[in-house]
C-alpha cells in the first residue's frame, strides 16, 4: 500500500519503483500462484523520477493527498497492477514474459526434460515438474521477449541449460556465456508468443537440436542451421490471469496489514504441502518444527511475526558452528582464533589417510608406508583389509561404437570424459571405464581401476583428494600438478605397529562417514596424533585433524583485548552501529607498514592508545658461555656501574672485541656470533674506549604482557605496576629462570 498523489506520471514512477522493490518476492516454484504484497510508503521519494511530481508535495508532508491502492503480485510470473486513475499498459496475455514457466515441445511431440543428474533430453511426452523451464532475459529486463534476445533457461533444480561444445546439459547454476541462448523465430513481428516455434542458438553459433544418433531423443547443439530438429514449440505451464476487480475505496494511513495469500483465500483446508512450499520460498527450507509453528497461522501473520523478531546475525551463527582447518600462516590464524586441542570439545578426527588439508604437500610411498611431508600417515596392508579398501579390479576401456567407427579411442577423447562419464548410456554399459576413473569419474564407489598401493614406490605431490575411505586421489610428480598423474583410492589409516589403544573416556560423535568429533572435553586425556575408536567400527584408526576455534565477536559480546590484540573486525553497518566500537588492543580494519623505534616513548603509546602492557625486560640471568652461539652484549656506563674487565687468555678478548666492533652500528646492545673457548658468562671486555658485558640473550627484549596480567599467579598488580615505572620490567631475583 503506497500513498501517492493520483497523477499518471507519478503512477508510472511508483510502478517501476514498487516492482524493483518487490522483485525478491517472485515465486520460483513456477506454475504455483504466489503473492506477496509489500507495505511500502514511498511518498515524496518518487519525485526524483519525475520533477512534475514535486508540485503535489510539500516537503515530507503527505497528509491530505489523494491516495491510490497499488497491489503488486508475482502471480504465475505475471505482474498485476490495480489502481484508480492509472494509465498502465499490460502486456498481451499471449506474449511470453521474462520469468514465465514454459514447456518446450520438440518436433516428435516430446518435451525437453532435465534429469536430476543434469542430463537434458526429449525422450518423454510428459508435462511434469522435470519439463518445466523458467525463461528469463539475460539482460534482466522485465516484460516480453522479442526474437534475438539472449535468455537463460532454468530447470526445476535451479540449474541452467548449458551448451558445452556440442553437448547440452543442466549441471551448473552459472549465468555465463555458455548459458546464454539467443531465442529466434521464423517470420512475424513482435514478441515471442505462446504456441510459436522457436530456435535457441548457443554461444558456439550452433542451434540446440533434438534427436541425435544415440540415444533417441538426445539433445545436442551440433549444427548452425534451423530445421525441424531445431524447432521447439513454446507452451505456457500455468493459467494466465488477466486482471482482478479494482478497489473501490482508497486505503487509509493505518491500513498496513499484508493481504492474505491466494492459497489462504481459496483453500480453507490448507494442505501441509502448501505450508512446506511457503517455507521453501520464505526461509532456508522447511523443518518439522517450522511446519508445526505455521499450523493455524495465516501466512501474512507469520510474516509479520518474523518482521517483529529481534535481528539475528548470520555471521554470529556461522562463527559459533564453523570448524575451519588451521591456517598455514600462524599470523593469520592468530587473528581469527586458536587451534583446538586434541582433548578439547569439537576436536575432529579422520579415518581416511589423505584429506583436503594435504593438497600440494609432498607424499612419499616406500616399503608399504605412506609419508606426508616426511611424517608417517599410514601403513599399507598388502591384503587391503587393514586399509578398509577393496583390491583393484580389471577395468575395461571400451569406447562407444560411433567413436570406434570414426577411429577414436577413450584416450583420444579424454576432453569429452566430463560429460560422457555421467551419461546413463555410458554408465549402464561401463564404456571407457578406465579413462573415466583416471579423470575423476567413477561409475560406482567400488570402482578401483588403479594399480593399488601395495609395493608402490613413489615420490611426488598430492593434487586432488576425495575425503572418504576409498575416495578418488590424484598424485603427480609435478609440484604444480599439471603432468605425470597417478590415480589411486584413499586408504583408511592402518597403524598396527603403533600400539594404539582406545580411550574409554573419549566420547565421539560421527559427523559423517570417516569423521568423528569429540563431544565432551577431557580433563585427563592421553590422545596423541593418532588414536583408535569403536564408534564406527571396532578398533578403527583415526588421525587428529587440526581445526580452529574462532574467537567470539557478536553484538552482545564483542571481541576484547583479552584475545591478544587479534580481534576479528567488521565494517560498521546499520545493524551494528550501536555496538560497533574499537576496543583496546584490537587491530584496525587495515594495517600499514611503519618504521618506529622501540624506546620508552613508543612503549608508553602502546599503553595509552592501545591499552597494552608492553615492557622491555631486564634483570635476566645467564649461565651460558657466549662461545659458539649467538650472544648478546650490553655497553656499560662506567660512571654508574663497575667496569672491571674479565681476564681472558689466548686472544679470546681480542676475538670478542673484533666481533663487537663489526656490529658498531647496532649501538649499545649488540648480538654477535663469535668463536671462542672457556669464556665465562657475564664476561666483560673492552672495545676501543668502550666496555661491554655479556648478558642474557633476551635481555632488553620487548614483550606484550597484557595476557599475563590475568594469568600471573602473583596477581595483576605485579604486572601492571611497571606501566608507572618506565615500562621496563625488572625480572625478580627470587624467580627461577626456568
């Protein structure tokens, strides 16, 4: 319901604005009437479309203006507009509109059908769900579709008909060039009408045709001419409604209730299937609890109830449940969370030897052992039983007869395997079984056309992995995974010589086949990188899969400085503007490189600006000789402290002095690696006119002690006090250096 001045020019602006605003309400269950009326008060904002509209408005005051009722519905993919005093031209009912649900009938009387696996054919004369196709203009424009327009054809499973070479399928939901089809018609002017014979031209310049050499009713795109095989008759799938009775009374300002849906008005005994369809359109999908909640409610009341609920964050919901793998970049990992421990709640364990986390890693197979990055992953059972896989079979590589007649083999047609290996004709006859296996398409989960793991000697890289016992695995001798492929199946982990036993206290839940999740943290835990569990099978072996536990950062509980300055940051939006703030220690959204000196002034800024307790540490005691390893030396102030040189023989003092002299640019604190013998810790040597003393290697290092404030056994005060003492922490003499 929108309150506007009853001017025709303004009405056209409102119509276009309302249609654009309500586009999200379109029903994607074609053939099923669906209506959603949006309560919108656009008011004077529409003046931007037509300056003449401004004459009927004064600022934002719309009181006293005449009103007209607009009702915008996506009903059988047709927009209806009912209003008082509006000059709105409706399209001809017989014209096919962008967004219509249609059937495409071939010259043999069969309809274009999309199978669940994406295969497209015209073998049946049904008019069912699998034959319904949504036609849309590729440019996104509404209205009729004239010949020469690029369109998308979307199937019942939301995949789009695609031309890939000469093959035609509906396996992808892309909106690319391969999915664009130019619709053409023989003769006649104006838009494409219901009952017209049309032709669809793919990006290759060839037209979609029906009735290939095999199988009968097959659909391809082989030729660039328009004949009987290329012609398809358009039929609309739903009844076409041309209008409704106009409203006799304009709405009042208080009239804000969403009108009831057509199914509520026409079906007093609403079916459960209708409720499920509504939830498919209005939510992420129906559940038993959602269906029960909807019982006894009007759909409009349900929508208002949803609008009145508090805002919930998808990001928060996601972060509480996601279980990502640990990053190979420790710096990045520290910004989003921390690694789950083996004995912590939610730790994940895999029974298959290779996982997606192993991609591009080095693999070595020797002496019936598999090593990943030099670490044993599993032993190989020559009888295959221990690894829970079947022995490889004898696979054939027989091409289809029309390939043989043209002198082709399965190997010579490897580029066609992507579509051939999923075709029912190939699967039923197991054509090109070996080649399909080698390219990643197996006719069944039990197909193993590999040479097998036993007695294999191989060094290379892991290129592709299917995460399951018996899953498809591709290896290569090339680190870029472009040549020299070796295809095998993913073995189960088998470590009979490791002496592993089950942990009776560990309770696991099978997340999916081959994956366990620890359901309760263990206070006393003996789990190592590998363990055994009886959850899925008696004594099965599992490997710990390192995962991240993300830090909490929600509107109610934003991330704080206790995370060590690694707060996950998000942009400020209208949803979080009341809660979004920069907390002490949290990094900004963008970080730039900057050069600064670590002096007392800088350490003070860490505290006053970031709230961090960053100190230089002194008073560390060393008991190690500076010889043969990196050592640190501090220049002494002989006016304030003793400067007695240590007596060193055999040129030891000269060697140390020479090393310190080479590091002159380092200033008063120098690190050197010098060859010497029998030089005691804390030795003092002279370098020209200066005196240096050997100190602990971490003496005067700078550390962030913020997290230690709450963890210090002696209390917070003993850590915080150094912020008032020059940001230089003196290590207590009574504390052990360990």
